[in-house]
């Protein structure tokens, strides 16, 4: 009953909860109705419809969080019973079970004191783990004995163990995230491979054959014994309730929606199950229904990402999370893009359009592409597009799903497929797209193409594994979209998709209208193209007219001989991202946002390169400078609203085995730096910024998988620009090679640091060096060289610009 309506107010309005703690607290229903009435009037809806819509929005957000937490742990909520604990859990549990796919809900006798009751009633448990990291083969002959020993250990901790069970955490070699195979206490070690393959196929849609060994990571054993004897409450008579209905307890209330039934158990708990199928979309205020839909679509894209990460094999995807997932309507318009990699915002939609234009995609098919000139960005970024049919007999897809992942190596003249113009022998070379790896136009993915893709790489097994993970992600997205369309009806979902695009368009037009009309210019530079020391200018002209905007990059110079060229998709992505930053509030990342915006580029220029130009660094470096120049342009349009420039580079580090190595390997990562200071706060330190928000690979994972050691990893103190709100500091990371390797560095902001804003100082430029035989020497910002074991390559990343003159 406050000024703004709450979830509790909505429950009170709908009559689902009237009092708390057995009647000791009574809710003020008139006050709750008054709070909801204001929103209902603004929406032009009834009091009850508005209250229900408030709950729908809240429950969509809860379900999204539950999915994220469950999937991050490799748990499928559809296999679980949802336990409704806490005073409010029972009011939302059945709706959440519908969203999560849980088959049943358990409502304890007193949910509000469940934790306290659990201390008394829970069985005593002993647990033990043993890490093995045992590869399939002779080592598995000892699994049964190791398991028996672990079970004896947990049994010995309890006086009278009643049950022993546990899990064997397994993964295919190359994966990081295991799946837990349940095993009984008397397990002998047999049947593990078949059980794991079946579990992997159920979770991800595929399993590898015997050519891909399985690794046992950990054994986990648990023993249980009954709790101490306490006076048991008298058995409760059986009772059945059919929804819609409320079931009251002293500490909580259960809301049983229509289509659900509940049976009371002798313990006093209620077991709830859906007995009738859901009956389609609920009518309510469009604005709130739209938020529910946005949450659901975002959850689908996030679940795709979680699946991709857990099933992947390369550090790029499973550790650094260098991937993006998105959902599209039946026309290929982007409806939602998960909060993954910003440089993909404007380019992934172009990949989907290119896939559609390439020809029909039958049900179950996948189209693969990485061609930068047909919707891609650079060759390591591989996109998979899948059509989503509601039925195999449908004439056209109802949706599309797509994901893009950075593969560690797709061929080319240097490990990692981001070659430098500076050769290992110190000479320079002009580059073309052919030097950067295998280029795939939109093509139907089949086994022959998988073989061709893998064969082009220095690490073919890893490529196969990552490609399968991408397929698994799209499969999950397709399944969830079909379920959502079945629940809501395709017409309703299509209408909400269109409304979501229109909403984004209205929001961006309103933001543009609030800006002054006019024309502004900004200019920044790339350090060089990798061959010469000549800076490469990147000018932009920003034009605002009413509720439209134009971003003109036609003054950019011709494409360069090095790899710094960007395709048009990169310029579009930079504008997409910068505009979202300008608007400030949360805005759906979809096709509607770009409707009032024009991006002008000149074909053949450094920001609209054409074949055979080299483009590998345009995606990672030129994209960052485009954001910098756009931020400076917006700084003139809206003074005092935007931060100073951030580090302005991704600090690409690629390290791979030398030719002839017995076991080829490739490692790639980008390094964080300083954020620019802003109008209200200092810039963040050692953080990925703007067009990338990937992670640095954990040191333990890096050293476990590759022949190198991290000998220094720290904040680069004092590298942020001075100001009222200083720029964030960069970092220092040093790699000691344990085997000969070819090292490539592609980095920017080495000549000049990130500019400050509103009188703030520039951040410190980045630096890099190598120590060989105890002697340190500087390295250029763009270089490829072969180093011997024992060499230490050290990177110091740039700081962000400061904001405001002190």
C-alpha cells in the first residue's frame, strides 16, 4: 500500500493473500488497490488485469534468474521438483514451474520456517570427493576400487548409514564443464561411458564416438542416516484441491492456478501437479505483457549462451565466453540479443539475412558462415543460423536462432588466424583475406563441411567440438521457441515480437528528439596499419534531424595494406552500441533500434572494406576506435553526458606452437584495460570495454591446457588519465613460454593514450616487451615473432581517459 505498486500489492488485490503469520498481520487491501490503481489508470486496464500483469512480469524475471543459475551449474530444471519455501514462495511456485518446465511443486507444511525445520528433520549426511582426472582407458580399471574406498570413507563418518550414493563428474577431453553421472553405492565402475554419452546427448543433443575419450574429473560420494528421533506430528488426513484456489499455512500461502491440482501428504506437505494443459496467452495490459515477452526471449538467448559455454572445448568459448546468441523473427529481424559481445550487435543480423538469402533452409538444417563480406566480421568469428519451424510441414520458419563464436584458429599464415604484417623475421608484408584462414560463405552444414572446416585449423579436434557446441546452443533455442509459441500461440508471439521492435523504435526516436538538431564532427586515429608508422584517420559526422540520426563515415581513407580494415557490419555494430550508450536506460537490443538511423560508409574504405582486403583486426581494433570517435561526436551533441574514451583496444595476444610441433596448440585472448572516467564516477579498472566484454582466461585453466606460465598479473597503477573522475587503470600480464612458440600481438593505443573528456587527462598508452636470456627489449604494437622456451612476453594495457579538469 505504498506510493508505487509492489508484488505483494498485486497478490492482495487478487485476493491471494490476506494475512501473514497465522493472522497476526493483516494486509491493507484498500491501500494495495490504491497503489495498483494508479498504474492501471496509466495503462488503461482493469485493476485485476494490472495486478496479474505485475505478477507475470515479476515471475518472468524470477524464472529467467532460475534458469541462469541452474544452467550455469549444468542442471536442467525440467528434471527437478520445485520446492516452494519462504513466506512468498508458494504464491509464485506453480507459475515458475510452468516457466521452468518443472513437473511438480512441493509446498512444505510450513514453508516460512523450512530452514529451521530442516535442521531438525534433515538426515545427517557425510560427503567426500576425490579428484582423479582419469582418461578413459587403463586408468578406468581402478574406478570401481576408488569408488568403493570413497564410499567406505563416508560410511565410517556415520553411526548407522542408511543410504550411500553419489556422482561421477565426467567430460569429453577438451571440455571444462563436466556432467554429473549418478551412481549407486555399489557401483563397480562399469557402464560409465554409455551413461555419460546418454546424459550428454540428452543435455546437448549429441554424443561423440569412441574417438573422443571421456575424462573422469571427480568422484563424489554421499552417505545419509536418519535424523535423530523427535516426536512426529500426527499424520494429516489426505486432502485434494483443484485450482484456482489458495491453500493457507501458518507461515505462507500456496496459490494453485487453474489447471493445477494439489494432494496433501500425511506429512502435511502438498504435492502439486499440472493436470490440464496451459490455455494460451493471458490477456492483459500490452506494456506489461511486452515485458514478460522480453524477459522470456532474453532468457532463451541466455540459455543458448549457457549451453554453448558448457559444451565448448576451446578456452575462447568455455573460459573467455567470446560468443553471442540472438533470436530472430520469421523475417530474420533481430528480436533480442543476449548481453554477450557488443561488436556482434549489428553484424549477427547481417549474417542471418545472408543465410536467408543463400537459399531455403529446411527443418533441422544449419547454415554456417564466417565470410566478413557476407555478414561476418573476421574469419575466426563463425556464425551458425538455424530456422525454427513449429512443424516440419510448415511452409516457412516461424523464427530463426543464431550464435556466433570466436574459434581459436581457422587456418591462415599464423596461429590464431589474426596475422600481423610484421613477419617473424622482422620484415613486413601486405596482407589479404586469404592470409587469414578459411572463408566460408553461407553454406549448409553437413559432415563434409565439418571435415573441411576442421582440416583448415591447426587444432581440428577442438574445432569439431566447438562447432558441435554451437549446434547444441541453436537446438536449445529452437526447442524453447517452439514451447513458447505452443503456450502463447504463434499469432500472439508474432504480435509481441512486432510490438517489441516498435517499442525500441519509439524509445530511440524519443531519445533523438531530445537532442538538438545539427551536425557535428569528430576525428580519431588508429596508430597505424601495421606496416608503416602513419596514423590512419577515422572521421565521423553526426547529423541529428528531429527523431532521426545519420552517422557518416564516408570521409574515411581507402582500405589499408594491413589487417586493420573493417567491413561495414563493424561500423553498424559500433553505431548500434554507441546509440544504446547514449540512451542510457535499458533498451532492447533489436532491429527496431536502428530504424531511424542511417549509417553511411564508402565502399572500399577502411570502414567498408571489400575483397581481398585483410580484415582480421578490424573487428577487434578498428571497432574500438569507431566507438571512441562516436563517443567524442556524442560528447559534442550532448555535452557532459558521456564518459571519456576507454582503453581503445582489445590487446590481442595469440600464442601457438611452431610448425612441426608434435601436438599443435593455439591460444588467444584479449586483455582488459581502463574505462574512461564519466560525469558521475571514476572509470573502472582492468575491465574489458565497449565492443568486447569477454573475460580473461583464469590462470589455472591456461597453465593446465597450454605450455606457458603466467608470471605477472596485476593492475597497472597510475595508467588512468587524471581528472575530477579519473580514468581506470590498465593491467599487466606476463607469459613465460615453456616451449617454443609463435607469438602475435595486435594492439592499439600504443602511440597516444585514450583522450580525456571535459578537460580530463589522457590515459597512458599501452606497452609490450619481451625478456630473452635476461635481456628485455620493447616490441611494437603489431608483431609476429617466434620465441624460444623461457622467453617472457609482457603486456601493459592502456588506461582510460579522465573526465573533468581538476
